C-alpha cells in the first residue's frame, strides 16, 4: 500500500453547458462531496468553471481546467491564463493531453512552458503522456513516454515537483473501449516513477501521483487501481455521469 492518496480526475472534454455541468457537480457533491479518502478533481470546459466552482463550494471536490496559455495576460485571442483560472478557484490544470497534441499541434516545448507557468501560479499540472498504437506496436512506448516526460518537466525545481500529477494515457485506449492491461499500465507507471526518481530524487518521486487514463470504467478500475504505481485515474467518458464517476471514486477508496 502506498502513502499516496488516490486521485480521481474527471476530464469532461468539450461536453456540458455551464448549467448542465453545475447540475452534475451538485449530484456529485450530494454523494461524494464530503469524502476525504480520495482526492477528486473535476475538469469542465472553461465556460463551466465558474458555475462548477459555485456548485462545489464547501465540499471536498476540487476544480481543474483542461488547458491554459503560458503567458499571464496579453494579446492571445481565444486563450485563458493561469491567473484567470486561479481567480475561479481552479487548483489543477490538465496539460499536454493527446487531443491537444494531435488536434492542436501542441509540442513538448510548448507543454513545458505551460507546466512551468502553472507551477509558478500555484496550479497543479496534470501532465498527460502516452504512446500511439503505431508507437506501441513498434516497441517505442517507453522511449516516447520518456521523451514526453523529460521534455515537459525540463526546468521544474525539485521542491515544486511533488505537486505534479502525471497521467499515463495510451492514445489507443482513449475513448476506444480498449483498456491497457494491468501489466501494460503498471510497466509504464513504474518506468515513469523511475524517470521521476532520476529527475527529482526518490523521496520526491514517491510523492508524485501517476494516474492511468484511457477507457477506465467501474468494471476495470479496481484491478488497475490495485497496481503499485497506479495512483488514480483520469476519466473521460465515465466522468460525464454521476453514477459511473461515483463508482470510480468508490473503487479508489476501496483500495486505499
Ligand atoms: P476515456 O475515459 O473516454 O477513454 O478518456 C480518457 C481521457 O482522455 C481522459 O483524459
């Protein structure tokens, strides 16, 4: 059993209006809003942050964004900055999601700037890394994960590193119903823990949560969450309904 508190984060992606999101948050607050065994972070689209923040006020649930710009302000039409997120009581921000990398051409260098900006503004990055199907089939998984992790974390100070969260999301498992086997996931998570040890020392690496993401559902979560280096989940589809998300939080609480 590890000393790391499990973390379940819901990535709503481009789903739910502000009012639909607030309704879901209210349902979650009613069922899991007081529990403290598991850290729970909800990541609505930008337009849903304010209403979600109001709906979860006074509960133990936390708020995350799905992206941000690395500059604090300026002429960047359409973008949102870390201080703006902080002003809406956001504590976490997903960075480098594979959908941002593939549809919006985000590079490791850009993601690195965002990670550093998030930390500077006391936002906890949830840094996503993971290989494509072609990369897995050609045996490049660990190399890809290493490159993405090291590049994104360049310049992160050791004393800031414990607030990082890493999400291993094999691209081929996202929204496909294909989940990595527990062995495949644990292998990569342990590898990432090794990289973090080299970058930040063993005691710091032991504090960093490494989440699994990619078709995680109540049915497959218990086995994944029981693995030594799997510290929680970054949930897409199953985070859009209270029932499945609550079941995932309960599954995480059960392995604490
Ligand atoms: P799914 O859970 O829908 O596969 O999405 C995973 C994901 O991309 C979370 O960031």
